[in-house]
């Protein structure tokens, strides 16, 4: 039906759904409710028809929308509860509110990528309403609002809030300063902060006037409710010093920083807290498995079959395990505490050992025979009952190595060979 025809039909009803005063109806009383509902529904349809046919609303149309929303709320209260008509009216109320919000905050032709304070903001296409703006702390209505996410630190904000951002990207801090605060909640006091938020400098106090002061357990500083949402995270200092994994309240910037740092191997435990190995048995077990894997690595990088099978890629999520045995990430410590890392690393260790000792003839040929007793099976440096010479890396039975008071036979041969070479050079 065309617009003119629908408008004529609307006028013929001689009924204004926005004017429900004390006028009498056809029987001398008020307008019947069912007639009011029909006219109101028709009016809503007419408003949307005008919008679609004429392109956009003007100021008077916005006022009509506001009036329609108020009438819609009244009508919902008058209709029978849980009825189909009430449900339909609620749906139309939602549509009216979304349309009004769209008119107040129209979607602009925004660029897909914007760079600001080292943030790389990418325009989001998700229509989810579960996101919250990190700047204004309000819900992002993805259905009608343009919003961006930083691809580096995952900072989310409305398009209209981008020019108000003062926080630089946390990923740049991770790139330039990959280290943790290793003091437990290093508080300096609210007075040292001049009773202002440590990040945005908003006035705060412990009494909540003008804004509540919230402490970040990672930095020890106080923040306002806009910069501190009472998010929780595991604190590295508490893990290293107390082996404590209870999540603590942190500010938004600390939450993002800890999330980006959680998989980075920056914790050298034997320097930070070497006594931790005396109290946590799982750490000793993981250290031994890592040492064995490092001793297996030379076999794999010289074995064609192992390279084709890409055995070392089983540790691609923990690449530092094939590079050293003393660096840990916070995620490693969390997985050690839960027992997940011990199970997965033991399985990988078994697979690696099986390839070297049983499946691959080339790797078996690189084994050792104990030169002290010259008995037993082929030995490998990662076997639990062996010892390795620190100078020449020869492998012996542990009992033979410590019971024998003489020097390593292989070291003795190498020393003798060097002496012979020197004497030959002198004779020549």
C-alpha cells in the first residue's frame, strides 16, 4: 500500500493514539482499549513507513518517536500480562528505542583502521551488546553504534570516545619493558598520589566522595571506578614468593598488561627465588624434564626422520623449553600448580625418548657405552641412571662414574691426542 493511501486510511479512523484524554467515544465513554491498540500499532507502522520512504527523520519526527515510546510504555502496563499483544508491543518499544538512539547517534562513515597513542584500532563488525567501552564504561550497542578494538591490547571503545583516549597501548610497554613488578602490592599511599587516580588523575577518596578509590594489587596504586572495574588476575609476585594463585583485584591497564605477558618466559626462578625449588616438588620434576628435552634436541636437529616428523613442534606453544631450562612464563607456573604441564610434558618426553631409543636407528647409533665398566645397554644422556662428563659430554653409569676415582677415559684420550699433535708439530 502506498504512503498516500495509508495516510488517508489513518485519517479516516479519526483517532489519535497519542491523545487519550477525557473525550467520549462512540458510546459516550472512553475509547475502547482494542481500538486504541489497533490505532497505536498502525501509527507505529506509519512512522517506520515514513522513515523508509522519505530517507530520514527530522526534528518533529524525533519528537513523535519520543511520544510514541511513552504511549507504548503506558499501553504495555494496561494490556493483560504475558499476553501476545503485550509481547508484540514490547518488541515494538525496543524497535522504537533503537531507532531513536540511531537518530541521536547516527553511524558515520568511519575508517576501518585508526592509529592513536600507539593503538591500532580496527573497526568491529560484531553486533553483540556484551562489550563495554573502556573509556566511558558504558555498554557498546553494536547494533547501532560504531566501535573499535585495538589489535594490540584489545582496548575497546566507541567511535565517539576515541578522541578522549589518554592511555597508550599496553603492547608497546610489553615490547619495550618485558618484566613484572616482583614486589607484592607495592603500596605508596593515597596521599602520595595527591588523592587522585594514578591513571586519569580524577579526584578519589576511600570514602567514595567524589569517587571511590580502588587499589590495584599488582601496582599497589589507587584508581577511580572508570580505570578500575574490580577485575581479577593472578599476581606474579605472589606466585613467585608465596606460590599463591588466588586472583586479586587489578586495574584495567594492569589486567591487559598481565594478559599480554602471561605467556612470555621472563621469570628466572633460580635467581629470583631459588628456595622455591625446595618447597615445590613439581618444579623440580619439570626442571628435570626440561633438562632431558634439551639433551634430546641435538639428536633431533641432526635426524632427518625427526625433522620430517616435526617432533620439536610439539613444544611450539612453549618454545623456550627447547632453548633453556631456567626461564618460565607465568602460564607455565599456573599449569605446574594445576598439574596440566606435568602431564603434557611427560607425554612429550616419552614420545621423544621412544624415537631416539627405539624407533630411529640413526639416533640409536649416537648412544654411548660406559667405558668404565664396558657392560650394559646403550646409554643416553637423558637416562635417569646415567651421569654425563661436564668436559666432553661422555655418558657413564652413575654408579661407575662416582665410584671411579680416575679421570674420564674420553677426556684422557683427547688430552693425549692433543699432546701428540703438539709434539708432531715441534718435530716437523
